[in-house]
């Protein structure tokens, strides 16, 4: 089965959209980065290096140092699909990230977004 088109989109091209969505709602790039680091295990330096390398989403998640086990607690609908029901692992990781950014833009507190309480 061929990968979905989103897999070949560069993470660096979508990242500014995540930041813009957050900032439009009064949130910050720092919060977006914290969410991405929480989800993937990248350090801030590694995250910036991945953006500079212009890698695609598939490689971004494949190379993630440690996907957070608590990401399984992420529930809800993104693009009309329940993230917990997505069977394809890479697509599910992308949608987890989308869902977390949506929660940030909707004003949820970082504690809740990062599934700490």
C-alpha cells in the first residue's frame, strides 16, 4: 500500500501553520514546540535540526527519539476521524499532533494537553 500524500509533505512546511494557528488564538511558538517535544521526545535542538533538514512527516516520526506512551490518551476527532481509531501508525502520529495543536488553539491548558492531569 502506498503511503498517504501527507507522509511526503515536509514537516518544516507545516510547522509554521501550527505556530500560526496557535498564535492566532493567543498561544505561543514555545507552547507548540513543547507539545511537539512531548509527543516525539526530540530536544529543542533536535526539533530545530529536523526542521532545517526539511524531512517529511514519515521520517520525522520514524526518527523521533521516543514517542510518548501517554499519547495513547489522546482522544477526539480530527478531520472527521477519531484519532484513537486510526489504524495506520504514521497517520495516527500525525493526527495526534494535529489534535494537540487544535487543543492548544482552543485554549486548553498545557497540563491537560500534555495529559498530566
